């Protein structure tokens, strides 16, 4: 009979703590849901939470790649990113060249210079220069010679169309090809010109109480021209001034080249009982013609337009109108609808 053994049965040692190395079914079960190579020691591995997340990422990558392929199987060109355009630098506006006729009267040049100063005050920063057709310096060709390579707008200090507008200014522009020129229209007819004429008449003693008077009348004394367009412009200005004065008769008269003369117009008005007559000086500055017209006046004649504020505004208006035209070195006709 065998005695029972006193030796304790053999027991397996307790499992070691998980060191990251799994085997058998336990290892398979713990690796479920992990991508191949996932673990604690794989460099560059990206853990995924589920198979659905993996499918989402694969789908997104495929969509991105397919968007680069056109329907015919070729690769679409990659869009190119253009650098932003550099900001445009402000450019100086074209020079305003006031083209005056010229006069032997020294007061004429001083008046024109004062007018240019008023223009500069109205438009600070604008380059304003003077050029004369004759008799005074600087002459227009000399002024243009100092603007080589620049843009300029020639604004005639002339009250209507005529030989200087039709021939002298275009010829001067053509003789200066190094300057990109535009030629503005003459100053008249225009409401601002009428406003300046009215202001000078009021300074000379015109009384608004003469409105509707049967004794009052005005002679619009102009230089005169053989060009029929010039006479047409003067007549239109006379009509506009008559409306501004309240239907008072305004008769155009001329210092030369056309009729009637200023003395003849004054006599004709007196014969009609218009004894309270004024002479409106339709001249831009003092000179021989303006003096002759003033001497014929029975009373005080209005001063020439000179540096009147409305005339300065009108010069800038003509400058701006010429800039709005598309063709340089061509006449900008503001009188086409006249």
C-alpha cells in the first residue's frame, strides 16, 4: 500500500506583466482594430480608431487624385498661383498750358499771370504754364519745348472760334511731336463766361433795377474776326447775357474786322430810346481793342474779364473736358450742339 505523498502539486507561475510581446490567441485578440505594424515601438506609425476611419481616409485620398484627372484620362494642369500685381503708382496729371494771344499793353500780361495764379489756387498740384501766340514771352513753341516727353492740354484763352483756334494751335501742336498734346475748345460760349461778364457789369454800375427798363441796353464789345464761326459765337454769348440780365437788349459789336462797330451800335441803341447803355468788355485782358471800346462808352465801361473767378473755373472746365476725350492732339468741340 502506497503512502500518500506529502509533496505539493506543481502550480504554474503567475503570468508576467504585459511587456508588449503577445502570443497566441491573446495576442491576436489584442491586435484587433490595429493596422499592421501598429504598436508601441513602430516609428512613424499612425494609430487608427477603426476600419471606418481607414476607409474614410482612403476615400478622401482617391477623391483628391481623381480630381486631377480629366474625363479623357489626361492629367489636369495644376492651377498656378499668380503673385499679386504691384500697386499702381500715381501719375501726375497733364500740364495745363494756357494759350494767350499776347498784347503790347504791359497790363495785359500782368492780368493773365494773375488769372493763372487763381487757376493754381483752385487746383493745387496742377502744373499750369503760359504760352503766347505772339507779342509776349514765353511764346507757345518755347513753352512746349520745355515739356518734351510730357502730356499737355492746350487751353486757349480765346473767347470763340476763329483762325487761332482752327490753325495756329493745331500747327503748334504738330510742330512739337515730343509732347503728347490735346487741344481744348475755346472758352465761349459758356454760362461761366456769361457769369463773368455779368459780374464785371455790376462792378461798372449796372443796377438790377434796370430789369425790364425801356431805357437800358448793353453793347457786347468783342475783338472781331472774319471767321463766320467767331461772329456766331459772339452772337450766342450776347443772347445768353441778355437772358442773364432779364431780357435787356444786348447788341454784339466789334473793334475790328466785323460790323457793327462799338460807336455805331451805341448810336443805334440811342436812336431807339436806349440811353442808359453799358459796354461789356468781351476781352480776356486789357489791350488796344479793350481800350478803344471803353473810350466809346458814354459812361463807365466794364473791365475786361481778366482774373475773374468764373474765368478761372472755366479754364479748368475746358481742361477737364479735353482730358475726357479719347483722341490726343485733336480738337475737342464743346460747341457741336450749339
